[in-house]
């Protein structure tokens, strides 16, 4: 009796597969025809699995993901058509024009029949494994407590989490959930991680997308994807929709009436329409992220759209130390690694950069078959993250080049020490890197909410000090290309000093960017005049401390790398 029951248990799926094979073979000879527009809409929504091109045929054969029948669609015979299919992950085949044989489908079905008997016995085990994997994934999902730093940002999203979990608590008092939250800040600061944590804290589904995923060459595809995304979220009842790189579809539109991008406008309009259509009691929140808040269209940030702006900033000193300790938790760090000192040396590092720093250190330790990550591994990783890997072959670098590099970097370090005493000189080196840098000087400014006018002027002189040192020691005609990056940074900073922050007395308090025009010739000339004056002042300071400049450069040639403590000792020795 038990055997008979087993036969009956397997007979049902086998019979179903036999019937399915008959339907499949029959359908191969009775293909229906789809219109070209209907076919394109199916491709855009992901319903098309495979398209087969046959030689000298005016039709293509189409297989859908949820339909065993094959369809015919007119072949436009253009390269754009093929690109469109490949861009939507549709499998493309080429046949010789002969009729498809039913042998392969039948063999496949017979294989499935045989597989039924084998996998039936494995069902319970595979289900258990799946449950375990799901539990593992749940254990590894981030929560707000797992995010170091950005305490203000975490406080600003706490009520959003509560609103998602218990919306009635707020709606009975007439409160409405913000339609959208906009995370902004530099790259690598954890905007995506914060969005995931909100979804996990609220215990709801998380739907992530990138703004670039909605931009397609066919008008209307992006808007369709927006609608599908929100439709899927509504099926979950409560959810977090996360759109990274929102500036890809939400950049400021031209004021001339013709922005030249209908696809982007349709996509943006679809997003705004869907956000406006949320019911106040729905537990769905839309979170977007951008690195360039200034480029977004005002329609996105007005009330009723992304009406809560949350800055995800670079971590301060305390946050950097917390991030390093968090990342060090699953790594074997030696006692010689001082995370507090490392946190002090990594100002302007994002959370992603800090993670990458310790990961590089772990790789260096593993390459040397070490059991622990030592301080020298961290130092090497620090250099790699800042300037690239050290060049292993320096035979092509002449003594003259080393001397030029030494005076260049000594100039940066000396002006930093004299004009920015609150800054910590982490490292000055003349070791060349694979990124083309002959050396670098890294100083860590004191954490502060603002940069004063005096700080900006001092920073500009530090940037100009490398070129000024070259001119002072080697002459005006012997200056090198080594200051190219310094000049670029200084040009951007002097433009902000004059135009953005209004710190120049002659130019006054006016930002020409509001005119939506290129910088005027007067502004450019003012930047040049200021830069020239600052360069002259920097050159004069170096002349007054030329003896110390020579001492720093000589020690760099001997040791190749110096710290702030080394420079302080040289300064004290010359004043005693």
C-alpha cells in the first residue's frame, strides 16, 4: 500500500509534464503574432526571455518568460533593435531558418521527469538550508547601532522608522509622513547603509535602485520602470524605496524651455507623480541619495516631494575611531596598531575609505603570511590609499629629481607648520607612487564646523608653497610640472573664496552663479590677482626661513619619510 501511494504521488507531476510537452510541441507549430509596440512594452517590463533571428526572415521568434507559446514579431532589421534587446538582458539567438525541432524540448521534459524523483527526496533538506541562509542574511543586515558616526542623521530618521511601523500614532494627531527623504553628502559616507538600516529597523521590504537604471535611450522606458517599482512596493504594504544617484534623473532643468532630454523629464515626472499619490496612512517612504545636492532641480526638494534633507557627512575624529574599531572587530590587529592615532591621521576620510584602509592592511599582512596586522602594514596601506602603491623600481629617478621633490614637499610642510599650527602633519614623503606622484605632504586640520578667512588664506599658501620652493631654490626658469595638482586645487579654492564665500573686499558679496552664466572676466582677473599676491607672500615667507627649508629637504633625502614630530624637532633645534 505504501508503494502504491508513492507511485500515485509521483504520477501526478509526471502526467502533468507529459501534457505540458504535448502542448509545447503543438504550440511550436502555431505561433501567434505580436504587434511591434506591444513587443517593446514587454521587453521594457522584463517579460521577454529570448528572441531568435532567422536568416532572410522578416519576423523574429519571441519567447516570453510566463508563456510556453512562441510569438512572431516584425523584424526592423536595425542595429538599434539589437542594442535595445541586449540592454534589457534579452537572450539573442541566430538560427538557419529551418523549423525548430521538438526533440530538444521533449528530452528536456524527460530530464525533468527523472529529476522529479531525485529532488523530491531532497525537498526537506533544501528547504532547511534555505531557511538557514535566510536567517544568516537577516543576522548580517545593518541596523542604526551598527553605523558609527552621523549621530544627527540617525536622530533625524528615528521618527521615520516609527512612522513606518505605527503610522496611526502620527495620523491621529494630523501628522503626515514626509513624502521623501534626501540623503546628501560626499561619496562613501554610508548613505546606502543608512537607508538599509532604516528598512531593517522598521522590519519592512527594501527596494533599491540607481537613478541611472531609469535612463534609457527609448522614451518612456524609465517612467515605466518607476511605476513598476512603486507598484511592487505597494504590494508589500510597508516598504522603503531607495533611489541612489537621484541626480541622474533629477538635475536642474534649463530655463530656456527646451532641456533636450524628454526621457529624463518623463522619468522625473513619473517619480514625482508616484510620490504625490501616496496615501497618508501608507507605510511607504522614498529615500534618495546624491553626492551633488546643488545640481538637483527645485521640483525635487520642495515640500511634498523630498521635503526632509539629511546630511550624511564625513566622520569627525570620534566617529572615525568608532568606524575603525568596528572594522577592526573581525580582523586580527596587533597591539602595535594605535587606532586612536590612526583616526587622527585620517581626517577627510569617508567610512568607505577607512574600511578600504584596513582591508588593504589585511591584504599586505596576508601576503607576508603574518598572523596579525602590524602597524607597518597599516602604514603601507595608508600610503596606498592616499597616493597609490609605492613604486618598486626607482632606478629611473635621478638624484636631481629626488632633490626637486624634497624641496617641493619641504615647502608644503614648512608653510603648514608656520601658518597652520593647529594642523597635524601626518606624513611628508618623497617616495614615488604608481599614480604618478613624486611624493606628498599630508596635514590633518583640526575638526571644525567652519573654515575662517585666515584658514583659507593659509591653506592657499600651503598649496602654492611647493612651486614657490622650487622657484626659490632652483630659479624661475627651472620650475617643474610637479605643482599641477596644487594649482588646480588652489584655483578652485580661490574661486570659492571670492565668489562663493564673499571674502574678498574688492569683489564684494556677490555670487555670479545666480546668473546661470560662465564666470565673468572681472571675476577671473580678481582670482588671478589674488593668487599672484598670495604666491608672492608665500615666496617671501620661505625666503625668511630658507635655512629650515634646507634642513627639512635634507632630512627627507636621508629618511624619505618624515612626520610632524620630525619637523618640530628641526624647528626647535634651529631656535635653540
